[in-house]
C-alpha cells in the first residue's frame, strides 16, 4: 500500500485532565524535516517580481467586459503591463499618505484591479485587508474600524454600500478608489464626509505623476489581515505574514513537481471563489508564481472548452458520490483539500496521481504542515484507537501569527504551538490520508447522563418560520433544556391577523394561544429532524427566572456584549437580585467603563459585601486610592462588615500610594474583626510591611496567620528578598513544608534582584519541574545584569527541553540579542516567534524594534514599528533612539514630531534620544530648542544625561565657551561623564586651556582617570609641548593608570530549530 504521510512523533495518553493526542503526521515529502525554503522567494512580492522578470510577455490577468447586456470576448494583460500598473497604484498610495504598515481595504468581486491593488500593497509593505460582506450584516463597517483602514479600493456597485449611512465608520476613510468609473451622486456623498474619491484611471494618473521608490516587505511583516466569521458575532482578523504566503507557494511547487502531469505557463485558472477567501488567494498566488494565467468570470455558465485538467475542492467535504461524478463527467483530476484561513489555506491536500487512494479524503498533511488528532471524549473519538479519530490540530511554517487585536482568542486556539481548528473531526486512514467525518459541537451533559449539542439545537429550531432567533440553555444539574425565543415580528403579526388578535408585539407574546402555537411549531420542527435528534422537547413559556437572567447577563459580558447585557437587565426589573446588579457593574469595570459602573453602583437598591469588593477592585484598577479610601469609609457608615477579601483588596489598592501609611491602622482594624489570622489578609499585610521595610511586623503578621499554606510561605520568602535579606529568604524556603513552582520562581527572582546570579542559577538548576515562567525569570535575570550570552544559551536550552516560550520569554531573548548586537540570532528568535504563533503585542513588537535598531538593521526596525497597531511610549523611544544611534538625526526628529502629534507625552528617556540625535546630526539650534522645551512644555527637569548631551553638542560644533557656561550653570555638580565629554571635545578642537579646566573637574571626582592623561597628552602633542607630554606619560605610568583595551564582537549564531 502506498503511504502518503508518516508519523514523526508518537501519541500519548491523556493525564491530569488533559486529553489524549495522536501521533504527529507529516507529508511523505517532509518525512525527514520540512524542506529548506527558497532564499530567493521569501515574500509575496518576491514571487510576483521574479515572475515579471521571467515571463514579461505572458498573459497574466483576463476579464470580459460587459456591454449591451452581454459579456464580450476575453481581454488580457501581460505580466509586464500588470507590473507597470502596480508601480503606479503603489506610488499613488504613497503620495496619498500611506506608510509601511498602513491597512489598505479591498472591497469587491474578483477582477484585475483587485490583484493590482494587492500587489501594490506588497510592493510598499502595506497590509492588504479584504472586505467580505457575506460575513454578515455590518461586517464591512466593523472591519473598517477594527483594522483601522484609511484607504480602500472598491468595486463600482459596492460604493453605495460603503457610503450607506449605516456604514458609520466609512467616515474614517481618507481615500476611496473605484475599480472603474464614478457616479456623480457618489462624488457628492464623499464630499459630505470629507473623503477623496478617485476613479481607477485618475488614481493611475496620480501615480505616474508622483513616482515613489519601492519599499518591499520583509518575511516577518504582515502581508494580509483576512477576516473570517467569529463565534461571538464580530468577524475575527487572521494575521498572515509574507513568510506564510511564500511558504505555501514553495510547498505547492515541491508538491506539484512530483506528478506526471506538470503545470505549464499555458494553464489558466478559473477564479470562482472570492479573493477575500484564502483558498482562491493562495491558488492565484501560485499561478502568478508559475507565470500562468488567471481569468475572472462573473455569472457565466459557459462550456469549459475541453481544457479542464484539475478541479480543487476546499470547502465542506464532498461525498464520495459527488467526487466520483465530477471525475467522470469532467474527465479531469478532482482532488479535495482541507485548510483554514489560519493556516493559509493548506492543511492537507490530495495527490492527483492517486485518485482511487484519495477518494472521499482530503489527502495527507501539506508539505509544510504537521497534523495530529486530539481526543474528544464526550463524542467517543479517540486518536489512539483503531481507527484513530479526533479533533484536527495543525502546526507548521504556514501557521498564522494570531488574531488581530484579540490575544485572548489567539491563546484559546493556539495552545502549545498547535492550532485547534474549532471542532473539525478527522480520521487518519492507514495510508496517511485524512477523512473529515464530523464536527465537534458545544455539548452539555444533562442530569440523566444524556449529551446534548446546544448549537445544533439552535440551528435546527431557528428554521421555524415564527422564530427570529433562539438561545438554548442547559444545566448539568437539570434534566430539561430552556429556550429563550425571539419571535419573527412579521410572521407573528400575520398569525395575529389570521386569528383575530391585535396589540403590540409584547402584548401578543403574552397570549396563551400564541404560546401554544409557538410550542407546536417548535415540536413540529423537532419531529421533522428526528433522524438527527431524537430528544422530544418538553417546554413551557414563562417569565425569565432570576437564575437564568443572571446566567444570560454573564454570558453577554463574557462575549463583550455589554449593550445586550444592559438591555436584558433593563427589560427584566422583576427578576433582578443583588447578583444581577453585581454582575452588571462588574462587567462595566471589566470593560474599563468605570463611570457607568459607578452609576449602577449608586442606583443599587441594596448592596452586599461583594458589591463593595467589586467597587474596590474597580477603583484599584483605575489607580484611584483616594476613591478606595472614601469608599471604605462609606461602607463602614452603611454598617456593612468587611470580609477577608475586602481587606486584601484594600491593602493592595492603597500600597505604593500616599495612603499606604494607613496600612498599620488597617492591620489593627483586621485584628478587631478577627481577620488578621486569615491567609488572604495576612499575605496582603506582609506585602504592605515589606513595602515599609518593616522586618519585625512582616514576621509578626506571618506568625499571626492561623493556617499557613504555600502562599503565605511564598510571601515571607518574597518579603525577605525585597528587604535585601537573601540568607533569611533561603532559610525560610528550606523550612517550607511544601513548595510549588511559584516558590522556586520567587527565590530565583529574589536572588536576581539582589544581583546574586550564581545563586539564582543554582536554585534554577535544582528545580526539577520548570515551567515557562521560571525559565523566563532566569533568562530575563541574565539580561537585566548584562549577561546576554548566558541568556541566549539558556533560551536555547529551554527550547531543547520542550518548554515553549511565551511572549515574555521571546521579549527577553530579543533584549539579549540587542544587548550583544547579534542580528543573526535575533532574526532566528524572531522567526521562531512567528512559527510559534505568539501574537505580537506592544511589548513584544517594541522588543523587535529595539533589537533590529541596536543590531544595525534600522529599516527592519522601521517596518515593524510602522506595522504596530498600537504604540506606547517605549515603542516611540526605541525607534527614536535607533535613529539617533544610526546618525539619522532628521528622521529621529520627524518621528518625535509624529509622536507628540499623536498625543503621546515624552519622558526623560525620549529627550536623551532626541538630544543624542541632534549631537550625531550637528543640529545645535534644534538641540537647544528641545533642551529648553523639556521644562517649559513638558515639565521635565533636565538630568545629568541631558546636560552631557548638550555639552557634547556644543563641544563637537566648536562652541566650547557655551559648553563651559552650561556646566557652570548646572543645578547640581557635574559627574565624570559630563567632565569627560567636555575634555573629549577640547581634544577634538585642541583647546589647551579648557582642556585643563575639564581635567581639573575630573580629578576632583576620580584622581587617576586614564582619560585625563590620554586626552591632555593628545592636546599638548598637537600644540607641540613635548615636555608636558613626556611628563604626563610618566605620571600615567607611575600611577598605573591604564588605557582601556579595545575589543570587537564576532557574531556566532545560536541556532534554534
């Protein structure tokens, strides 16, 4: 039997609540590891550019013009013609203000203009965002806002939908480009919302008149954000990098080369699926790579002309009968594949030359994919059984980078490096091919032991004509289900008219006759589907219960639907209890709407201690200690007794603030309520006394805790470490009756904070069960104290141990690369970060910017910086500092200007970077202006570093007297750095008198600093005062002041595979 996939890792039984997983399978072409990528094809732009060079005269894009109610003959554009249009469109975008990282929307049916716009994005590191209105009502409006789209290409018939008043976020657009010509009324509408509107030809003309240099993306840059349907209503944005797309193109090449019937440049692909769909996108990219043609069809049912060679299906699995019928009737290869947007469309794919072996399957894993099955016990699917069955999980080089602005969902679907496909159930056949057999549903187990698929029931019952929407709820402690039904208004009124009833919709819903009718219709729907669902529903229409109301409110809040939660709360005043009120205002706090939370809290007819604790937590989250203090006083006036959680939150909220002096009084109050012996209160008090540096009370509180567990011992170890008593901390650690991973991490962190790296590493090595937090703590400790090589060596050891890094680990590793200027290793860490599916949050992206800037690749740093959806102060400081180090003074100041215009307030580090840029660029007046603006515009007091920069700026420019005057006017004594800078600039300009002045300043701080002798010797030798030179050399020798040895880095990569 032919084998199409091989197992490269064994499966394992489930334990500790984790499901069993099956073996890891790879394509037979990747049995010894993924094939090496093509170094000349690393981005989507590489693929297109090379094809233009190889096949300039080949037909690339074809279309049929619609005239007089009919489609005309095919028209074609060559690769060269398309390339020229791409250049013009890209230039026009840049002339309109698009910068690398800008999101560019494309909204419309497949056509040549769609591809030109897409390739223009690739040419200038812009991010292509397809808009896909079939995702549901309001999807286009949501995507424009969520992706922050400012520029959009749109099909002529879609312009009206875009300018519809319901598409409220269209107002944020700066520019709309129509695929063809424009209608006059469309022009008038865009004027009213201040959006520029261009026809295709007008935009091409703009590009010709304003040519721009190409700025192609790098492999790790985002190529596209492709939105797919989301489980909570809103679409989810799948981030695909250029490496993802290029990997799939290379994989298709390797895959197709193994078949007898080769693809040629004469082949034509019929583009049928929308380009906003990943399958069509990846196929067209591959055809362009091969120099072949793509033709766009619009509603044409024509004969295929006998040229059909291959049919690919990638949607829902075809039945064996349908697949066989297509093969016979088309006389073409028919193969199925399986994939999702999240893995760039290619998870598995069938072998065309093995039709009988592939029938009914979606083929083996793709060349650059790995696949395994995960147990679904509630459905009886076992990946270690015979046959192996379970939920399909994928990983590989084409895996997506995460969901845009949704790290929570990214974390849910990407677990341990594996993408969980959302419920597709597969079976591995003996030959390694995969068969899709089922879907994992949302199942609950009722009290009688029966499993019920709630989502399936909702789908079945929603086809009932009288039903607009339905929500089915189950409780594992109950034997029946409850359904909340929203009636279809028009159909309900039709029933009322036919049965002689009048009134509002709510009045009609109270009629017993309507309730009976609805139940009868639901029962009829269930009976029609009895082959799929045998449970007979027993139900009655009733007012919503308090328990159900609270469950529904919490369900809405979990899915970020606060407006729906509030509406449900307001519509059911009689069903509310204090839990309902607590849930609502807790939801507002979760969503940072503290003013609404305060409003609900003030309106509460009755509050319990939980209400107050939630309010304390909200004020703590908003960093409002004064509010916590006054709220606690009010709680006392209301006569409500605090509990242990009240004291814990109270202490945490007041610590590190001006109200922290109240902590001893809070301790006394806890003693009055007999809560000082509580574990929660004791741990919080220990943190408070540690903050005060009060060892005696730290120990006293620990002794007062009646039942000490590992948490209280950890707090004691942490307290000793923060008090600078590592010996006491170690003794407490050794006395602990039990330890957990937090105990080990606390001790390691403590030694690091006390700069005892050897002791920290010894404890780390002693720990037998290390998790990602402990690894990260040790790696970041090495980075913190400048041991960069040790940090990278430990990072490699972590990778080999099988522990997968998280975003904090990667951030520390990148900081280590930056610290030792290892660009090659930094790129390897970045590449593995993308392969691991770690979402790039602002911290991780900033680390990337800093690493590339410090390692010499400032353009890569800029590409990442510009692609960041959110930037914080550290992000701006990193790129400004990078520009300064690279001597790009003007660029640094431009970025600083952008930063302040965006509303981000600079800090002292920002001005160190800005002044450093002025030093490197010789911008004296600019530097002086920014130095003065620190205090006048931002209230930042100049520190030693700022003065050192200004002395350097004046000195290098030859304004030595200005530098001296600045030093003499400093509000504090200059340090060695300031005097050394002054001395160095004196050496630069051979100023003997001022050199002696600076040397005197250094000697008062550090008598035998070698720089004094060397620079003074240099100045005197340039003045040809040789006696003094000889005397200085003798003094240097006599006082053993040695010149610091020079050194250089030789980069050696640390390979992570």
